C-alpha cells in the first residue's frame, strides 16, 4: 500500500460540487505478490485491495430550481489493506 492523494479541487468534474474534503489520502495497491507462486496452471496473481474504508463527504445536489448541501459516507474510498489475489479471490 502506498500513498496516493486525490485532490478534488484539481479534478474538473468534482471541483464545483464537492465541498469537503478538498482532497484525501486514498492510498493504492502496487507491486507484485511476494508469496511463492503455485502451479495451478491458471489465473493471474496480483496485488489488489482486500479492505477499504468509507469517506465522509459534503457535497451539493441540485433539486429542481435550487441546490442543497448533503453529507454522506461513500464506501470503498480509502484503501486500508492490500493483498495478493488470483482471479479476484483473496489468497492472503
């Protein structure tokens, strides 16, 4: 897992509707699997997200001729833990 910052103010499609946070540390999974390869004869092993956390956000929502502020938690926004998977099945 390595640091990966998402700056909502730098993204054109988010800068006018996301109020808070201005950005956040999302993290990301990189690298290969350090576990020994098994000879199953199929599947690809890769490092991927196995645990994630939600991100609370305050944002604008247009409702008819007016705009409201809403607050919600968006799931799976922060990478908590990475692991080795094969065909999207965790082997950690």
